[in-house]
C-alpha cells in the first residue's frame, strides 16, 4: 500500500509540474488497482479524485492551465519550426488562457502542407486520420507517447470499472487508424483483459465473432457509429437479440451517434452504449466523455479546450455555436504537438454549469457536425446532428442513415436520402416534427450505389482475411 501511495504522488506531481511521467509508474498503478480489486472487491471512496486527476478542482484548474500552457508553448517555440515562426514576439512566460487567443489557430491544412515543421522529437510510429471527411493527415508519434497513452487510459478505465480481467474487447476499427488500434490492444493488455482486432470486415462476419463462434464472446465492442449501425441491421436480419450476445458495453466514436441508434444498439445487443466520445488522432491523448445529459466533457488534465465563435473567432458566448479548438499539453504530446488546433467540429457552449454526473469536468454540447457542413437557411442554422437525430431510426430507413443536405438558392434546406421503403413526404414530415423545413428527394439506390454517393466510415471495409474473399 505504501508503494502504491508513493507512485500516486509521483504521477500526480508530474502532472501538476509538467514533468515527463514515468510510464512504468503509471503501469504499476494499473496493476495496483487490479490487485486491490481482486483482494477487496472495490477501490475505495477516493477513486473518483484519483481518476479525474489534479485538474478536476475548479479552484486550482485555472492556475494549472496557465502553467501547462506556458510550458507547452515554450517547448513548441524551441523545437518546432512551424511554431517558432508563429510564436515570434509572444511573451511566452506571461501567457494565460485569456491571452492565448492572440495566437492564430492551427488548421488541418497546416499539418498537410508542413508536416516536418511540426516534429519536436524523434518519431517512432506513423499513423493517419481515416480521411472520411477530407484528405488524410499523417501523424508521427514517439515511443514514449505510444507507451504512455495506453497506461493513462487503462488506469482511468480500471479505476472507473469500465475494463478489467474477464473482459474481451472486439475492435471493429479500420486498420487505417493505426494508433487507435494499437492503443486499444495495449490498454487491454494492461487491464488484464483480452482483445480481438477484427477490423471493419463485412458485418455478418463481425456478428459471428460477437456470438462467440470462436469460443469466447466479447464483453466490449468498439467501432464507428455507421459500422455499429450495420451490425444492428445484420443482427436483426438474422433474428438475433440481446440473449444471444455477451456484451456489457458498446463504445462508438468518430461519427455522430444518434439517440435512436443508441436505443437500437441497446435493444439489439443488451449492452450499455457510450456514444459520441471525442477523440482525434491529431490530439491524442486528449479526449472527451459523454454524460447522461448529452454533454461532452473534455478531459482538462491533458489539454486545454476552447470554443471559438464561428463568425468572430473569439471565445463563444454561452449558448452559442462555436468550433472546438484544443491544445494538448506537454509532456503528454511531444512528437508532433499542435497549439490551438481547430478541429472543425461544431459544439454549443452551455448556459450555466453542467448538472450531471460529470459536472466537475468542463463541458459543451455533443458534437453537432463540421463547421463547413452547417446549413444556413433563411429560417436559421440547421446542423448535421439536427438532421441525423430527426431521421435516424425512421421506419423504412436502414441503419446507417445515408443522406446529404444543402441549402439552395431559395434559402431552403434540400435533403437527399438513400432509401427504398420510405417516401419523400414521410421523411419531410419527420423533419418537420423536429422543426426542420426541407425539400426532400428519395434516391432508391443499391447498397453499393448509396455507399459511393454518401460515404461513411463503415465503407472502409477490409476483405483480405474474410471468408468471402479467401
């Protein structure tokens, strides 16, 4: 117990003062937590404080944020050619969350155009974004990052009882997401759980794995929401229900996960659904959790999050739409770090403090869509999430929803939907029920034609090792 306490203090002090964390110390904390669970059955009353870290206290958060930001920009100015130019003339030692806004945001285009100018330490592994919303970005990671991040994530999951011995994780992520897949595998190893990297193979084959045809049923499933929607459709088509599976939790991220799809996943697989978790390859290990009130809570321990008004670029006022902008702190990000990275994801700031089970962690709304995909009609802004929430689960529209929306010269919203068993009138009425006025066109496309016209992450299908392509 004394050794555990010493390790906790070492890790906490490193987080507060911004020193490189001892990966082995964090891994040992995971082992300590597992040993405590095995011996006593619980981790004690102070587990939430340990899981949320030193930045959870709002009275201490601002001072810690300012120190973390100064530490980060000093490293960037010293090691990154890109940021050496961008930070010229900035008083780095006086930087605060208030003055941070004087530094221009970093955009995806900057990473694409000058990737080598972002490198700050020797690279170890190259990964890339999936490219489903634009040109993929290649991201380099250090060996320290690839070892540290899984240890921190495993510690958090074990402390919260979300992963542990006896669990088996089925990973239905695209192999393009090298870092995410490797991270999940390492997390399972540290938590003494098993995993099965299935990839985005044809859905019927994934269902076979979920049924445990290879001898073991998974207890946890992770995948993109559009792929999870395909699994719902495949399972229902074959007549399977919750009694046929052993899942206790399903995690979806990378796309919007609607209420209706969450309900369908629960009803079909009998598992808790954790949807709309936030994470980006460019920002790892900074991430966000969702709560029962449909807030997105960005972890304040590893990075600083801002919401910038879409029109002015200044901090968004309460209740306003804005672009989520994130700065990962050093030493959690050291190889290819970014400063004030504009994710392009639109959220709405909250009016007042959150009143949910995660209220100690800063929050915004769920992701509402990409800034470039907002629909500015004569009646006001319609977000991609507004449309997905209105249409997902419509009788006659299979999961995943395939559609496109745009605003015409008449100022009205125009929506195209791939469907064979529902009419334009029915879809227009469904939208009106959610106060969305739109002209609707239904396209009776085949599955292959719909995927080409309305691509989603689930279309990054891998056939190499599947039975149908043996």
